[in-house]
C-alpha cells in the first residue's frame, strides 16, 4: 500500500474526536450539577470565559489538524455514497409531497 492512499484517520484526529466526546459528556454532567446552584455574577463570568476559551482552542486545533493531515480515501468515498443516497431520498420525498 502506498503512502498516498490512507485508509484510516490520523491518530491526532481520532484523539481530538474522543476528547470532544469526553468534554461534551463532562459539560452535560457539570451543567446538571450547576443548574442547582444560584446564578451569581461570580460564577457566571469566569464560567463563560472558560467555556469560550476552551471552545475556541479546540476549534483552532481541529481546523489546523484538518488542513495539515490527509483525509482517508475510504471516508471520502463513503461520504459521496451517503450524499448521493440522501439526495435521491430527499428528492423522492419532495416529489411525493407535491402530489
């Protein structure tokens, strides 16, 4: 197999994916816990800054990784197949809804 035909995502991309999953789960648990606490300015301002900074950092790292790392060939082919099927399905549904 040549280096040009990648069949898997880069480990950095996989790690970022699971990091985002873990952080979303942690955010849900933290939100459930914090919903019982009173809303005070001392709690809300630092939390907003922390969430915004973390989101921007993850977005920037993910964007840079996506630009620099190659995309697997199989993922591109699967995406095209899915889009073709979903396009046919949505066209068929729209056509049926007209009549």
